C-alpha cells in the first residue's frame, strides 16, 4: 500500500512497512547513523544515532529510524530540538563507550553533544561501539569466527577465549565494515595479521596484485564449488573474454 509521509516538510512517497531511514535516503534527506550503512544493513537499532521525531496527529514520539517501519501517514522531523537533544546524549554516551573512536568524537563535536567527561568511561580505551556489523559480515561469509562475548560493561567483540579461531580466513571483511576502524589489521607483502593470527597472502599470477589471503580464496572456492582462483578480478574477466573469443573462432 502506497503512503505519503512528510520528512522535514518534504512529501515522500513510500510503501507500507518500509523503514524510515530508507525512505529518507531515497529522498536525499540525511539522517546520521553509525551502524546502518552499506554494504551491511543491520535491522537492530544498535547505535541509535538515527533517532528522529515522529508526529501522528497530536501525538509525538521519538523513534529509531533504521528499524521503524512506516504504516500510516505521519510527519517526521530529523533535526528538531528534541531530536538534537536526544541524539547529542546518545553520542555522548557512545564516546564513553568508545573513547578512542575518531568518528564518534567528530560527531560529538558536530552535534554539540553534552560533556560527560566527569563520568567514568565504560571502557578503558578502544573505539568499538558494539554495533555488530563485523559479526554480521563474518556470519554472511559462513565463517562465524567472531561474536559478542561477555555481558554488561565487559561486553566485547572477539574470538572465543581471545584465541585464534580455526574458522577465521583473514579476509578482513569485519574491518572493512567497521564504522569506527576498531579492528586492527596489519599487512606486509606476504602476510596479513588479524584476530591474533597470521595469514599468507595470495597474489595474481599475471599482474602480481593482491587477491586476498590463501585461506579466504580456498573458502570462496569451497562455497562456489570452483577451483581456487589464481588471478585478480580484472584478469579473470580478461581470461573469460579470451575463452569466449577462442570458442567463437573455433
């Protein structure tokens, strides 16, 4: 069912059940977020930075736009006084959770978050906001090498018992989707180090460009049922094109 809502005074058409943040993005209306970003789109409302004010008739409420499905006509405000106050508090609390996160610090300044420096940080250091994007990326690859460990203020993302995980393939997909760059990856010409493990790197046999870790290539081949690749994507396409050309010539 088609619905028309208003976001910051702009009429926006949508379908019933669409998440509010998706409607805003489609209509070029910016709502800040830390956890609802491509290529991993969570539906958890983890960071809560995307909070907005929703008005239906005479009633107003605060909702988390990345997990709020639109079901009827309404008016939405992404930067009202209520929104800015609540978003600022959320960011201030995230800064206590992840005191070393540069992106969080930048957003705290940009959105004039209150100063909570008199409170004791919930973490001694680090930049993880526990959004879970890294865990989702790992699970999508059918590796499940990392997960949320412990509870309360001791909660963290890690491998089981902080030991090297046998299922980890060193692909660094977790680090690539982390909004605060909290996952450490070290790399030289032959080795990538991540999650307390070292992984051998594989390079294209044609151009020498990096393909990935040997473990990740073997994992991808196992899932696809194909032989492990020895070329980068660019030269794979060239080889495929040459194969078709040879078929047509014969």
